């Protein structure tokens, strides 16, 4: 009886997945109000904007919280708004600030309002990321593609360290003590108490499931990819389709003379048959900036996926839609940080900045066959794409858990 109701309801109001780019700025550069990297992947009923069963945020760079607020997602809310309007999990690709900078902003807001927020929002949010990785890092800026003798330092990248620092500002400023004195019902540790860190071993040989909602048939898997140590790419499988978050991945071989593509081999496997792939890209114009001023460091250039190689990967993997994000440089930017952007037609002179068409044209250069042709979306903040609604089989509807049944029947 219940299953029949569900099926009837789903025909009118099916479950769907929506992918929203919450920030498309590439790297720590500040430009024209763009938020830094982040992608929201949600799953729920069409009538709820595909939200409410799972609202998963992948990276949370500068400005993410503002972008989320523009689409109704908040760290603290009244009870009636919680299932569709709150993040349920946060996944981090790597420990670069343009991917993590708003985590403390999010946790601070969650902590401030937690005593009066809806009950689900008073609990800490799960954050998923690599365990600490200690590795050799070579000195940058010594010379392009510096020799092995360049300065080498052991560095530990630590997601736990990042989260532990979330209370640092309010502790240092005295606001933590002030706020606790005003309202002792706030958690005493401050914003850090609003997060639960779930770490997993970083490795690039095996795909591993890092979070699973078996009641709703959702899995999030991770595999290590090259960019900096500890960097992961993710695949999210829903009953209605799959989304892959490449992050800032690049090929494991950093030397451009010893590889055929700047794209990650692990990402190629991970993206197999995915409905939507979101990936950082760099335009080859960044290799030529020395013609117009300071040269963009080649080690920075080669640790990103070039737009053309993303096109090849998307086609080889059979991806239906590739969304470009974290673009270096941003569309329309005549300069990117300290680097002047050359004219795309004549790299010896400064140009007006790249267009959406310039990026698409570059991606298409990577296509090697007439079909299948992936749809290419050149990202801008809050650009979204929905996986086409599909009617679930009865077997799947019976697996919806209690909370989503409630959502479903509203
Ligand atoms: Zn990075």
C-alpha cells in the first residue's frame, strides 16, 4: 500500500539530484566578487528543489557561506526550514585555503545561533577529509620546474588542524568568553565544537567509500589524486545518477615531458559513466604570461588540469556533463593575481580576458571522436545542473528511510 502511494507520488514528484557551483574563482586570487571553490550536491524531491534527503557540500572556499545563503542554505534555521535548507555533510578535497576558508565562518555562525536553532542544527556537522599527511615539499618560486636540489621541507597537511583552529579567532579576541558569559548554553569550546572530523587514509590506488547512507542508497567514495599531498577526488552515487568532484586534481606525473595528459588517471576511472563531473581547470594562456609581465610559475601551472585535457577525459569517461570550475584565470579577468593575461589570439600582448567561448573552445580541442560529446558548462557562481528526473523502481522506493518518506509525502 505504502509503496504504491510512493510510486504514484514519485511519478508526479520524483527524486532528483542538483549540482550547484557555490564558488568558481580559481585559487586564492580575489576577483570581481567570485567565491572560491565549492560545490553543493543535493538529493531530494523535485518539489523541494532536489534537496532534503542529502545536502552535501564539497569544499567550502571563501564566500561559500554567502553563496549558500543566496539559495536558502543556512548554518542555523527555524525548525520548519531544516531539511531542505541545511548542509548535512561537508567533504574537503585538500588543505588549500581557497577550498577551506569559509569553514570557520560556517562553524562560527552555527555555534553563535546553535542554542536557538532547530534541533538538527544544534548538533555538530560531519566533515570528511584525509588523515594528516607528512611529505616533502620543494621550494616554489626558486625557478620554473626547479631542480631536485631545490630546498625541500617536510610539511604536514592536517584537516584536523584546520578544524581545531576554527575557534582561534573568537578565543584570541575574547569574544568566546564574552558570548559564553552572555549565554552559557552555547558550546564551551566555541565553533570547533560544531564539527565532527571524519578522516580516512590518503591513497591513490584504491577507491574507498568514505560515507554511506544505505537507507537511501547514497555512497560517497574517495580516491587520492595529485595536486598536493592529501588531495582527494570524490564520486557520489545516488539511485538517480552519479556526480564526480575532481577538485584540483592533475596527473600523478608532474613533469609535462613524461606524461601525455595533465588530467588524473584516477579521475578518468572515477568519472566513468558519471552524469556530472565538476573539475578545476587552467587555460593554457597562463603558460604565456611572461610575455606580458611576470611569468605564472610553471609548477603551479602543471599541477592543474588543462582545459583541453579535461575535454579528453570527459569524453573518454563517457561523462554526460562536465562543469568547469575554479577557473584560472576567471572569465573576463584581464589580470589574475600578479599576472597579466595575454590576448588569446596574440599572447605577446595583454588581452581583455578570456570569454566563456574561449574556455569551451579549448575544452573541445580535447575531443578526439565525434561521439559521445559531453555537454560543457563553463562555470559561474551559483550555476546549477540537475540530473534528469527518473522514476525509481518500487524496490528503491521501499528503501527510502523514515525521514525521506516524511519529506516525500508532504
Ligand atoms: Zn589547491
